[in-house]
């Protein structure tokens, strides 16, 4: 069974110094945590991880990036796995 995790896109700031081509890091500017977004071009999907120190906790996946369509789609819904 899965649940939906909803992120508010405008609350995240891209971290270009940590990011590379298909691997992007974002910092939540309100709660001060980082999300790692990994793009899989073969499946056109994105996996999301909560970055906590040196570990990464898998959150789930979706078919949309945090940075896509911020104005028309302000929320990102991630298929959250328990």
C-alpha cells in the first residue's frame, strides 16, 4: 500500500553546487531539510530521497520534477512508500 506525499514546490530552492545533470538537490527554505531528486531518463520518472546527514531515505517516485511547472502545478505529489 502506498500513500501520497505532497511537497509545495515554491518552498524549495535548487542547490546547483551539489547538483549535476540528472541528480538535483533542493533545500526546503521553511523547514531547512534537503531533498535529492534523481531522474531516470529511461522511464521518464523521478525518485526522491530525504537527505539526512550522510544517509538518504527513499521517499518515493513521480513523473514530475520539483522544478517543473511551478506556476500551473504548485504541488508535487510523490507516491510515498512505507
